[in-house]
C-alpha cells in the first residue's frame, strides 16, 4: 500500500461536442437526431465522386464562440485536413478535421472543487473543428451490423486539454464546468445519451515528484460523467496494481464496460501518422477576419463563473445558492426574472432551490419549460408576504398552477379564490379552534403545563388540522401560547 500512496495519476481529456447547427458542416443536409436511418444524406457527405464540400459559416461561428469562452487564441488562419482511415460508417474513407493548424489554441478553464478556495486551472491545448462519422448499429438485426449515415458530416469541435488532472474528482468538476459553459453559450445541447458530448480520457501513472510521463492508456465508451469518473478510478488502480506487481503499462485503447464495471482492451493504438493527414484539396484554408472574431467576442453571454460571482455580490446570496442557481442558464434567468418582481433575492432563491427545483425534477422539465413562470411565482410569494396564504398552502397553490398549466401572474390569486384556500386570520375563528383543540386533549394540556414545552408543536398541528391548513400560523402560535398558559 505504501507504493500506492507514492504514485500519482496524470489524466488528459478529449471532448467532442456536437455543434447545434441547422445543417451539416460541409453540406445542406439537416442535422436531425432520431430521423429514419439514411434520410439526411447527400453526395457531399456520402463522399460520392465529384461532390464538393462547402463550409458552414454558422458552425464556424459556434466553434469560435466556444474557443473564446474557454480563453483560447482564435487563429486567423486554420486548415482542414483529411484524416484517412477505413471504417464502415465513414463512407468517404477519410474524416475532415483540423490537424496541424487548428482553429484555436492555448485556453484555460478554472475548475472549482468543493471545499477548495483557489480554482484548479486546466489548460486547453487546442480546439479544432471536424466532421462526425456515421453510426454502426450492432443490435438491430441478428448477426448483422447496419449503418446509419445521418450523422455523417455533423459539425463537431474537439477540445483537447493538457494532462492537468490528478484525480477523477478534478475531471468531474471540469466536465461539469465545461458543460455548463457550453449550455450558456447555446452552442450544443450537450446530450451525452444522444452522443452530442463525448469524452475520451488518457491516463498514466508515475511516482509522485517525477515530471516525466508514464505510458498512457486511452479510455473510451463512457456515456455519462459518472461513468467517466468510475472508469478512471478503475483504470488508475489497475495501473498501480500492475506496476506494483512488477508489470508494465501497455499503450492501448480501453473500452469502459458499464455492466461489468471494468475496462477491456479494444485494439492496439494506431500511431497518428497512420492516418496520413494532408490538407483537404477541396477546401481552402479557413481565413478569419479580426472584425468577425471581435464581433463574436462581443456577443458572448455572461458565463457561469461570472454570473455566480455576480449573484453573490449583486443579490447578497450565499455561495451555495449562487452555485445552484447558476448551474443552468435557464434557472439563473428564472431567478433573475422572479427577483425583478419580488425584490427579495433570498426569499426568491429559497423558492427556487426548494419547490421549483422539486417541481422541475418531478416533471422532468427545465426552468424554461416549467408551466409556472417567474411572474406567477412572484405573485405567489407576494400572497405569502401579505399573509393571504401560509407557506404550506402556497406549496399546494404552486402544485395546482403546474398541473393546470396556469403559471402567469394572475394564477395564484385566482386559484386561491376558486379553491377557497385563503388564509384565515380572524381572531375569533382561530380562538375557537384553539379552545377546541385544548378541550380534546386535556392530558397533553396538563403535560404541557407540567413543563413539556415541546408539545406546542402538537397543538399547532391540531389547530391547523381543524382549519384544514388555512389558519395563519403566526396568529395561531400567539393565541395558542396564551391559551396554554391557562
Ligand atoms: Zn450531405
């Protein structure tokens, strides 16, 4: 075990991100996940003789936005190359990618780890554009593999990090941060299950204090962030065990097998020169104007990290709240629209972090999709503030708003009226419920008066039951306190 402790892992990541464009990277086919197989293909993406690629400007814009958001230098000139290899789902026999002269280099992502003050900096080596391949389908027909080429030519960016990770936790935090940023940028839907975001990792180990890198393995086939974390854990301990037993790590590609919870070798890795990259003769070098890059920089939205800091400074929210609320752009927007109405950041935050997040989870909807809109929530908070309903009833009103799809500013008071949910603060009515509750439980009254003060909660509950939840709890507490004194 002593040997284990002296070893450290060195991890680098490659992330493929599908850009959310209408059309493919070099032709006018529409990108459409889930369409019937081979219905979005044309001579260009099928690589038929004589077909010529034309670069999609929208894809370039999204790739530049991505590069700028991660602090990369976007190069005025980059080159598309052919990466030659044979694969059944690659009809052209090559993939168009950027190799020697990528779109962007030299970025940096600050990664926050829980409980650590200073963010861990992960350097981005390069971001380049490339086209996706098609898909081989192994499980549709018995003893046959089918090919769907709809995905062929879909625009991707590949984001390559330096080997700056030492632990699977750092990797996870980085992936979360990258995904958040991509969502804020609206460049990708980042759906891992549909393959819009794919993560490959390379892993090696070395004795702590050594700067030289060990032989690395490459991990593939991890279709969720938690699988990435698990696969890395498994692979790091496999390498440490191997070396401790006197063995050597072999350079190979490993596939994560989710069911087995283990990694297995795929094929020995081809050297990159096997691909025989050369500049694509059908595509001129991509030349970008300084003005266009500047425009795109100008158009970047506020990014998650900046927004988180602003939520703390502008609204005085605790760090924790700011982190949760800015995790998704639509949730952060929802919060700001609510506060605009309520002018009460902390109360609005409590509603979002509790009932609204609960509702989103229950209904499997984003904040943007939720039928209860910020103005509706704000009116509901207003009803609680002005003691028309108590918090408990307000939760019921919220449920009804969601169920009935009435989520606007008028909905809460309309629902309170229709369902007769308004809070009862009438002193005479409350007094009679209190008296009734006390009369029904003489034994508990005696115990309370004998010193069991915690029975206050029991009596509160009895009174609320009699009011069917509508009694003003503040008033009940006051009246109850006096009645119990006797
Ligand atoms: Zn096409």
